[in-house]
């Protein structure tokens, strides 16, 4: 297959009149400054696909259901109570149907691979399925059906609080001991497509003891390691009460944090912790839409990126799936807290949206264990912009990305993942069937 673009954001920058030859799911050749040939599929602008570093797919079905205040101190913890009640009803069929809609919507917005932080392992009562990876297999099936790339991150969850506190009844579906988790990871890896990646995800410092964390790392090989960290002020206070240290500081001091790690959220961090994460090579997995929705707070992205820290973006609770909006809200959060503009631009990349886009592509690839970018030998994960969107009128180069992030309403035209076109005209190829199955699943869940 040959694709021709008026311009493309290649690994080494913008080029005009670009021809990409695709074969076996990869970009085989890249030609620049050439005219289209007969049979080439012609498009406006090509960008590399964006990795989505953090998703809980099942929470897509909750979107909009937690926006009425149930008590005066409504916060993350009250939201979690609602989530636990909801999750108790989801079976394998519902899990797969919900994930498929979430993944189709991710592709439609420009995400081409997802890091699924998957902790819904067991039956609603906490019993084991005959196949220990039944629910992981449903996630893999949804990814295969929609065409999105999958980095599966089975979650280890054993406790309900710091220091090995007992888990609550609502958490029974998530729980494993170390041996059971090892069996789950092995079986879950076998459900993946050939280009799938398996990692591990200790849920948080409150859900795994230090000894369990060390045991998990021994089974991780060189795959991705993701962990929730310092998302909430209460979490930080509870960690200090348990260990005498803040969660990020405890992790950096006690675990071999390096470039295979992604610290999800890391919202509440002090300057020394910011520097420590950057120096370790770990990716900060930021989820601005969810972090705003839950009232988490704002990560100090300017300081982190100034130190060379790498970021990835994720859709987390999937309350709204929109890659460009994640980048926009990341910048706007910085503007609101600092009362300044173009906070996350840099001297070498003064275009704010373009800098954030490039950072999310590079950091997302590191986070999910894959190569990214438009270059020969890389996965053919490509997003084309919509020529008809007036936001792109008379724009070139980085101004196109800035306009997509900050001004576009319907920016994505087509999306190829592994060389296969999954989205055309902004719509997933199987959107109607996926949506119909989702509606049936929601009817069962909400009955």
C-alpha cells in the first residue's frame, strides 16, 4: 500500500509531498519531495499516531453518571465508591463491548495504541473464572476487533491500604496473591496479537507491600511497569503516616525506577521528586481530562519538562476520549495555575501544541514499549488531518498541530494502525456494530 501526503511530520521534522510505502504493518520506505503515483491513496497531512498510556476501558460506561453531587465533600473517594458499585455488575461480554467502544473512539481521536491498566480480573463475587485471564482475553479481543495496538498491563492488587491493610468487599474482583498474579500475567500474554506488549502494573503503594513489589519486578523481565502514584492529597498523607515519606520519594528510594516505568498522575510532588522522576528516565503518565474531572490537581509539567522529563498522555477513566483535548487541557491547567500563556512551549519548539504532541508521541512509545514516529521500519501508525476543517485553513507545519490541539472541532480524517485503515472520515470502520453491541451491554448493566 502507498500513501501520499501533501505534508507529513516525519521523525526529523516536516516534509512536503511525502510518499509512504507500507508493508507487513510497517512503514517500508519514506520518499519526500515527490509527486503521487497512480494507485497512491492521497491525503492532506500525516502525523504519527499517539499512544494512550493509561486507560481503564470499563469506566467508559460510567461517563456522565458521576456528575451529580451525592454528598457535600464529593471528591475522588466518593467517585470511587460509585465506580465500585458499577463494576460489580460487569461480566465478560459487557467488558468486551465497553472496551470495543472505548477503543474505537480512541482511534477516532488519533490514539493508535492503548496501555490498558486492567484490574477487573475475577467474577462479580470475587470467584475465579475457569480461564484465569478471561477478562484480559476480552480486552485483547476488543483491541483486535477495533484494530488498536494493545499494551496490556495486568494490575496487581492485594490490599486496601498502606502497610498491607485488608481489602474491602468491593475490591474482591481485583485481588491476587503474587503466585496467582504470575499465572495471570503468563496467560494474559498469550491472548495478545503478535504486536501486543505485556507489562505489569502494581496498582499503587496502598495496594501492594514492598515485598510484593519486589517479587513483581522479578517477573517483569524488561517490559513496561506502570503504577498509580501521588494522585490524591489523602494518598500522600496516608503514605507519610505509613512510611515517613511521600509516595514518589518512597518509590524512588526503594525501587529500581528507570525508563521502563510509568508513574501515572504523580500529581502531588515536591521539587526534589520532580527532579528524581526526570533523572530516572521514568515517564510521567498524565491524564488531564480525568484529573480535572476528579478534582485531582495539576502536575508541575513545566518544571518536569524543563529537566528533560518525558511525558505520556492517557484517557484514564474515559469520561471523554479526545487526544487533542488531553494535550490542550495539559497546557491550560498550567496557564490557569501560573496565569501565563504558552507555558509548555520551549526555545527549540515555541509552538506549544506541536511540542506537547511530539512529547506525547515519544514518551508514549517509551511508556508502552513500542517505537513511534513516521520513519522507515516503524509501525505504520498514522493519523491524517481533515482538509475540510476550517481550523487548518492556510496553516503549515507546526501551526497545523497547534490548530488541531487548540482550535479544531473535527481534525482527524483517517487513522491507520499497523498499516490497516481503521478510521475514515473521522469514523471507525465498524462504529455502527460496535455501538449497537455497547447499547445492548448497557441495557443489561442498567436494568
